[in-house]
C-alpha cells in the first residue's frame, strides 16, 4: 500500500502534523508513506523515521501556474498512491490528489471538497481542541487509533555542527544559560513589542548571566535588529541566517525559547526545549487552546482584556491584549523555566491560564 499525506501551509502547522505521520505508520506498518510539503518546510519532515519519501510542491515557485500544477499532479500519478490524507484543505491540493488518480482521498469538507472521496466536518475554527489533535481526526476517520501526540523534528548532524560552530565563534560555553528569542510573527496582532523583548533579555543577561540569541525569518529581520539595537548586552543576532534545520538544531541546544505565537514555538517543543509563548488575539480558532505550545515545560501568556473576538490585523484598541502582558510576567516565567528546582523563585502564576 502507498500512502500520501499532505500539509502545504506553514512551518508550525507541519510540525503539529508530525503525530499524524506516526499514526499512519502505526496503522499501516508495511506501507510506503510519503509526505508532501512546501519547500521551506522540507527540513521539518526530511529524516522522519516513519516516512519513506518527502515530496515538495512549490506552489509559488516552479509549480505556480495551473499548467505546472497539473504537470506536478501527473508526475504523482506515476507513483500510484492508494490513499491520500490531506491534513490541511486547499483547492490545489484537492485537485492534485484527484488528478494524481489516488483512489481514496480523505480530507475536510471545504475548499473544493467535491474532489474528495471521503470528507469529515471542518471544525478547527471552533478552537475547542489543539491543532495537532484536530489533524489526527483524519487518521481516526480511516480507522486508526492515535495514541502518541508527541511532536517530532529531526536534528541532523550537519545542522548541529553549524550551530556548534556558531557557539564557538561567539564564545558561548556550556556553563551559561542560552536563551533564544523570536520577536517576529506572521502578523502584527501576534507581535509583542520588540522593546519589551529587549528589556526581558537585558534582565536575563544581567541577572541570570544568560547569552541571548535572536532568531527570525527574513520578513521579520527589522524587528530582530530593533531588538538587538535596544540591548546593552550584545546578543548574537541570527535573524535570517539559519535554515529551518539549523533552527531546530539551535533550539535543541538552547535552555529556553521566548517567542510570539509562531512556528518556531512548535519546533522548540518538538526538540524538547522549554518555551514561553506570547499570545494576543481572542478568537477561539486562533487561541492558545488550539495553537499553544505542547511541551511539558512551557508557559503560555495570554490575557483576556474584555475586547471583542476578532482576527485583529488592525486593532482600534492598539492591541491592548498584547500590551497587557508585562515585562515582569515574561521575566518571571523565564526564571521559572530556567531554574525550575529553585524554591526561592516564584511559581508559575495564573496569568498563563485563560479565563473560563
């Protein structure tokens, strides 16, 4: 049997889909299993021990036109897949699976769902469960009984070597805590102020003797540089300088990761690094209940400030929900995670919990 799983949205979404890979392998231990992603997410699944192949669909590159997408689908047809599980619904992916002649096509009842042979209701926007669990619904639909919800991102030797070299070049030893920080996010409604990140980093550098490493993608480099320029203790600024694989290796080596709601949060959880994740928006489908960190050593900071449920790409209240999260709260959470066995430190406070 040959199985194709697809997830062609963002890096964090692909990370949260990795339990589905193991669930598929557990259900079909002898099957040939492939996973289709966009180019930037390849490192998330390349090297996963439960996969036989990673297939790259370059939606905004070489496969951008409809003709190229059809050609891509016909190339998939030659692979003779028996089952396709579409973990994220898109018009193109549904079309590709149909044109590829995959007999059994299972997905969500939206986005050209008439191309599917089996559909389940799309209720993710309700935000009643975590995204990783919603993804497993497709496995349940084919009779699987997923038990393991652990995320998995491989750390390759060459990526680990690159990060070791960066640590050596910047004189980062084993005896100091390393705190990675991400001031960026996909939209402004997710971004805590860079100046506040800088103040937290200053306190960690001064009081905990931590070395600060700033990460971001190309889109958010300006925020990373603003953070770096606001600090008196010089950080290591790797904004836009790491691949996704190198990011995983870096986060695996860090003692703590502080970030806005973003894909690297889930990468950090997958490699076992403690995480502080800062959330703004109130909408249930965008809340920490659905998108928060899954790691056992994680703290989510999210304030209900009484505003209306919204997507908030533009906010008449100037993102009051983010502004309500203070430097003191983030710093206290950081100290808790950096030294969890120290009884003199304050306990994790209820500001990380949502109001019911």
